[in-house]
C-alpha cells in the first residue's frame, strides 16, 4: 500500500478511536459526575469545629443591679444551633474582644439565645468586656457569636442534684435548675450574692423552689457569708451531683465540704486566651523521655521548643491549631478558643494552654 | 557555566515580608446560594475552592509539619511556620462555608468525602519504612505543594484584581473571604517554592509534580463545577461546560483561559521564582482594609494585651 494511503488510514483509525472514547467518557461522566474516585468513609471536611453567626440584639434589659440580659436573634436562620444547660457562647464584641457567656434562656427556643452579664469594673479586675456588653450592644446592634459549646454539662447519672451559684454564676445554673425541675428530679439550690437587688432571676427561682424550700438564698449584706458546709450536709444526700458556678472562693469552699459519694462539677470564670501567666509546672515528654519545667511567665511551647526545636507551631495565640498535642496524664487548663469539647479531653494547644496541677505528660 | 548562574531563580527581595496567621471569622447566614447574582456557573466554579481547600490545606500543614526537621535555614523556617498557620486558617475558613451550602440544599459531602480520601489516603503518609522511600515520598509531596501554590498565588493575584466581581454585586462576605485568602496566598507565594528548592529543588521532580498537580487540578475543578451545577436545587438542568468557562473569563468574572495557559511555561522556566509575579504591596494593602483581617487584628490586640 502506498505511504499516503497508509497514513490516511492510521489517521482515520486514531480519530475514530478518539471520538468513540470521548463519547464513552462523556456518557459515563454525564451519568455520574462523581465517577470514579473512592471516598473517605467518615468524611472530615464540612464539619467545622465551630461556626460564626451574626445575631441581632433584640432585647437589652436590666434584670438586676448591674446585670443586663440580652436576647440575641438570628433573623435569617430557620433555627439556631441547639444547646443544653451549662452551654456558653463566645461573643465577639465590637472591639474584637472575645468573651464567654453562659446561656440562660430556654433551650427549646430555637429563634434566640439569652445571656446575662454583670458589669465588672476595672477595680474588680474587669478588662472592659462586660462594659462593652452593657454599653455598646444596644438593641438593634449586631454581634458575632461562636458556639454554643458545653464545658459544664448536666449529667443524668444521678438521682439528685445540688446547685451552688455565686452572683452572676447563676446563669448556667438557671438553665440547669429549670431542666432538673422539668425532669422531676430531686434538686436543691444555694444561691449567694452581695445583695438581693444585685441577684438576677430571684423571683423565678424562688417560685421554682416552691414551698418545699429547695432554694436557699443568701444575700451577704443581710446574712453574711453562706455556710456552705451546713448546706451540703443537709442538702447533698449520698450520690448527688454537685454543680457549682461562682467565684474561686465559693468553689473552693464547696470542694472542701463535699460529702462523700457526691460528684463535683465546676464552671470557672475562665479568662479568655491569654498567653503566659499562671503557676509553674513540669511537663514530661514521654516519647523523648525528657522533662521540662514551665515557668509562670512562659509557655509550654517555649519550654518544649528548647528541647525539641522542630515541634510544629504557628500562631502562638491558640487559634490555628498547629501545636495541638495529645496529653497522656494531668489536668489541662485550656486557654484556647479553638478545640472542641471532645478534643479537650485528651489534647491541648501547647502555645496557650497550661496545666491545672503541677504536672502534664505529653505524647511528644 | 556562566549562563547557568544567570538562569538561577532570582527572588525579588522587596517582595518578602514576615508571615503571620490571622484569626479571621466569617458568618455566612446572609450569603445567598448564588452569591454572584444571576451567575450560578461562576458562583459554583469559584465555590469549588470550598470543596478542595479544607482537605487540601489541611494536607499542606500535615506535610509541612514533617518537613520542619529538614530545614537548615532560620529565615526559611520562620516563613514555613507562618505559612503553616495561614494555611490552617484558610482550611478552617473554607470548611465553615460547607454547612451553609448544605443548609441551602446543596450537600457537598459526596464530593468532599472524595477529596478527603484523595488527601488523607492517596497523598497521605502511606506507612512507608523510614529511610529512602519515606524521604522520597515527602520530597514528592513538598514539590507537589510548590506546584499547587503556583496556582493559588495566580488565583490570589487574580481575585485581588477582579473588579468585575464588585461591579456585579458579589456578596461582600464571600468576596472578603476570597480576597483575604488570595492576599495571604500572594503574601506567602514564595515559601513553598523556596522550601522545595531548599530541601530538593530537582528540575525533573519540579516538572513531574507540576504535571501531576495541573492535571489533578483541572480534573477536580471541572468535576466540582459540574457537581455543583447538577445538584443545585434551584437549577433544573444545570450544566457546566468549557464554553461557559471561556465566556466568564472574557467577562472578567473568572481568570481567562489564555492567562492560565501563559502561567504554565513560567513555572517550568528554570529562572522562575514566585516573587517575580504578583504584588506583596497590593496584598498587604488589601489585608489592611479587609473587614475580616482588621477584625482579626483587633481581636489579637485586645486579647493579647489583656
């Protein structure tokens, strides 16, 4: 066969094959745009740790001396993410400050969130967040929130509950009391504050407590300091779940007087992410077989880097998540805004978080 | 040998700045499904970013954490540390868009589960023995990232200059996400290439990984755009074609085909250095005015100072 003819035949065959392949491929693709890649069985993407929502302040009202309650509504949303008693929201205030506030509304209400905050002046160690909530978040203002998250869940593993609230610490406890009461559980509440006028939600709580005297209110200006020991001896039967939210002193008093068999659940007024600051402790790096000490004014990351210079990190402010490491032993003082409650059980961001006790063991 | 020296990559020193992650946050509830009004094709073609980036940039971080011990240059180490945090935030920010799409009736999970597989399994650590095999695979992935970053910088530069998106009333939150991300991509555009040059730099590896990355990007992108168009609950017969792509390119709502083709030989040139294209100054200027980046700045300031 002469050469040009042979070339023409080859060209024809190749074109034909290409056309057929293209048609077959196109059919296949049209039938299923997702042919032919395998998929991860438990997808990771699309489940962010938290989501930001912009909510509108629908109501801003004074509910006690120095305490305002905000009702935040999500106009565009069909339903706000659900929450359970003990949960809190992160509010991103207009200045950029991020503050945590416990939800104290009705979990069934999916159209709004309710938080209450007490004005804390600079003389009491306030850093301006509560002042902003009181003054800048007027009705109609928009505010970005993250969450809700729950570090203080109400467990249903006990037959009876004892709640202790100090001052504005009543906010998570209020939702818990309502839930315990609605479930028909046996519960008691000790609610202390400086004066009745400064204590929000008194009326509702006393009504819930009813004639059985489930609620003891101690206003310091009239009755002095509460006798936590006596309250617990009388109120906490063996096996009760004890839930406390309030100032450090109150929580220490409850922990010290806890009757045997009771479980203790604390909600601290944790400061927002602030690097450094705190007490010194030791960190054992189990895999490398070394121990480093972390000073009061330095971070775990800095101490670890001195020994292991290639340990990954980046933002050093607790938001990028690069320095998340597994914790094998020790209680963690989480100071980041990133990790989920699940992750907090056995891991930490070593750039900002610290030890609650004197020792941590890291898987490093 | 005098001409090899002239052809070595020449970084533009003035384009280098220290990198830091920004704690940005975007809320999506008021962003419509078609955030570029009346143009579902362009919307969804750009939306493919939300499908690829959460898993992809998580993978960048995963690989770079492993490469840290191989870095012998302190300034490059600083750059890589900053790069890691920026990429981690990009991944988180795009990941938060996905539930919003799901709520609007466009569930991305069938697609993202495949992208997750691609980056977690196919491009994962593959339980290799320590030694040559593991090192080879790490270097291959470092080179892949350098090639992908050539395109992220290209897209970042494009989106910073895509005035047509503003003119057509694109959703401001989405535009800010894209431009914050684009600006950081331009800001750190040299890091991946510098790292690759530092730890390996082989030209054959550069060409090979470029070919892989380019093919994969084209494949994944067209597939993602078609996936969105076909599953968009508001479109009855949603299709995505190359013709639509060219049309959007001409209109200025997507990069033009010819710009994309012209970027290929540039990466393959032996004299290429990422600092030769894009403008750090423009990126920094955008970041100084971006609502999300300025809010992040305020947050870092008030919370850090407390």
